[in-house]
């Protein structure tokens, strides 16, 4: 674990992870204290940029809050999320009834791919490549792994998203962006651009047909 000095970040230089928190209204003050404790610990991890204060998104018998965590790269974000220090803090809170789930923002992958190309790329192209790697990753996770009965659904969802971030962030996104870099940067002839686009849609169609015929566990 290492500390560092924060430098100004542009809107394209961070990776976001979104958390949804469900708490009992009577535990509101404890929740805010716990979030501040998490935020303070996260600041000591490499690549930390910021974490939003909890925003109330739903009232009722259970209060639903949203927070967004920002790191410079998916790898550094995962390092904090899966750290022993954070897991120990969460374990104590979960025993008191605290529930949460997390997911990587789709736009975070878009930003991260944009950093690997040399010029401005259309957002729709970047989003399409993100879909191409995220879709099979999530589907294969549900195909190969079944939720153990001892694990609650929010925790299982967090684990699933963690796996998705790890796979896409470390392997799939760099790999696919290199393959389609000329297409992302609108290089080559119109025919080459069309062939690249066609190959993406064809790959998505083939994946769809494959997963339609395989029973999945959700």
C-alpha cells in the first residue's frame, strides 16, 4: 500500500466504480461514519482520485444511497476493492445488516479505451467495443459459476462485477482496442472500416446465438 500526490485529472483520466447502498434509516449516522472511514482508507491506495459523498436515491423502509469511486485505472481500483483492509471493514458492517452492490460504469470502459487510441474516436465506436467484451464476460460468468446458497445476492453481484472489471480491464479491453485501433481512429479505406464494423456485429450475433442455446444460472 502506498501514498501519492494527487495531480489534476481530466474527465478522460479515471475509472469509475458505482456502489448502491441499502441501509436501515436508524443506521443512517453509522452509515455516514462508515463511508467516511472507507474513503479515508482508500486515499492511501495508489491511483485514488475521489469518492463522492453518498447521494440518497430512494426513500422508504430502507434508504438507498449511491456513491461513485474513482481511480486512475481499473487495476488500481480493483486493488482497493479487493484489499484485505476493505474486506475486513465491510465484513464488520455486513454483520450489522449493511447491504451494498457494486458495478463498473459503462462509461468508465469508454474513457479507458479512449486513452489507448491516438486521436479522438466517436463515442459510439468505443461503446460498441465495450459491449463486445463485456457481453461475453458477464454471460460466461453466469454460465460457469452458480451463486452459493451461503452468499447473498448483492455480495454475489459485487463479486461478479469485480470479475468482469478484472477480466475486461486487464485483458479484454487492451486486446480488443489493439485489434480495432485503426477502426477506432478512422484509419484505412471505407471498405476496411465497413469490414471492421461488420465483424463486430457478426461477432455479437454469433455470441447471441451461442448463449441462446446454453442454459444459464442466474
